[in-house]
C-alpha cells in the first residue's frame, strides 16, 4: 500500500497506469485472531500450524462451500450444462443456514465477493515458496465397473487430478508471479520442508500438492467470475523485522506483474439495441467450458491467453450474438462489445404454455379447417 501510494505521488508511470486503470482491493489480514497468536510466538517458537485457525477453530481456507464436488457429481449424471450450470454454481441452502458451521470471516468474504465483480485475486500465505492454482479439490475416482481398482497407497501419492477448463490461463497467471520472483524458481535446493513439488517452476496445482475441499480458490472460480490463486511468499511464516525488506524485494516485481495480468484477454459491454446495459448476460468462449456473467452495468472482463477466440453473448429474452475476438501478447484487453436484439421466444413459450406445451399444429393452406381446429385457433388468438 505504501509503495503504490508513494510511487503514484512520485509520478511512476507504471504505478500510475496500474492505479488509474484498475480497481485494486487490498485486505491486510483475513485472520486477525491467528495473526495475534503467531506474532506473540514469533519465528523461532512458531510453526506452520500456529495461527492457522481462527479463535473459533475454523481453517478459513477450507471453510467455503465445496462446489467442485457438486459439479462433478452433476457431470457424472450428465446434467451439465442443461440442468446444472458450469459457472456461478449456487451455494447450497444448508450452507447458508444461520446455524451452519461457517466462520464470520468466511461469510464476510463471500458477501464481499457478491458485492464486487472481481476478475483476478490472490490470497497471500506463508510457510512455503510457490504459487498454487485450482482445482484444490481432488476428484473422486469414478466408481464404474470399467474402472480398475488401484492400490490403497496409490490414492495418497496420486490423487485424481481434475484440471479446470481455464487450466492454461491459471498456469500463465501462476508463472507470471513465480518467474518474476527473485528466488521462487530456484527449486534446486528442494521445497521449504519437503521435496520440490513444482517441477522446478515454482507453480503447482493445489490438488496435486495439498488436496482439500472447500477452498477459497475453487469457490471463487465456480461461484464468481474471479480467477484466484494462492501465493506462498516464503518459507518463514513470520520473518524477523530485519528480514522484511529482503522479502519485499523478493516479491515486489511479482506483485506488480500479477496485478497487471488482469488487463490481459477481452473486455466489453453487452447492451440492447437501445444502448441499455444487459446485466447477467452469459459470455461463452469457444473451447473453454466455463462461462462468466456480465456485471450490473452490462460490462464484463475475461482473462485469456493470446489467441483467436469465438465468443458469444446470451441473455434471457434476447437473440444470441457471436463474434471472433483476438487476444494479443501485449498487456491491454481487447474490446469486444455485443448488441443483442430482443427475441420473440418469450411470447412463443407463452403460446406453447396455453397449448399445454404440445406442438401447435401447422395449418396447411388450401385445406379447410375442422370445427375443432377452428375453435382451438380462436382460443389461441
């Protein structure tokens, strides 16, 4: 925060561009209870678990609804996407109940996500030095007769990995941070506590490294438009004050580069023919089985890797619109706007409902109508 404010006032063109063109939200501490415990113990007496939980005993990072398992169960039953969406999956009712075991911090963050149309996010953690991206949940092995049984110990070493439809984009975002970090890709020494899990790249899919259900990253991806990653800044969860300056230098360029990635891909407005914005319109990118929705002002942002994409916009009561949008290597999202014309499908559905949802018989020109056909036509009119 101090860096952005000072450099902005000093006229740093890069920071000025970032601040003026980006809505930046910063949360200094998501778990102040745990922070107080870790601060009292310090670096020598603390460990990775100290300060991990809230005072009420919640692990905030695993306290979100497990929407990934719900999606995969629907896929097994072939309900996606005609009966179960592949995006903006609703929160289960039992999770929203007042007596549900949900931390007050988790509820606050979820309300915050509902209020703001976030596009890119990162939760900063410690105790390791890598970037983790979704899915964090390991997909259960399909229990079909064709599935060959695996040894019990094999499940622990090789969980069933399920890549997100945006796997390539998540890897790009993770690499953008790790490659700009001064020491994150120096994995020849191994990991902080165990062997290197990142294949010498400083990035790893969460389910491969530390499988868990109900993570903030999976929830953000499946319930909102936001692509969120976990960034583990360094091996020491609570560095000494004398070490903070070097930790800042290690991560400074990475933080700036990562925030700039929000301007990569496509963006635009979805309006009707009178120029009025259409909220909650669905934006579909060909080849990526994960859609997003427009915000209240009809605007949308979609982070994409460089390439050419077939993009469509759809909304209830409107005819869909499709166009080709190109994404380039330079930072700066491509403008891709849509104008939707009103559809008569709503009126057709009303007529079908009046007819008991039975097909309306076509009248053949030149053939006289029967009294029954004439009566039904009169009723419909």
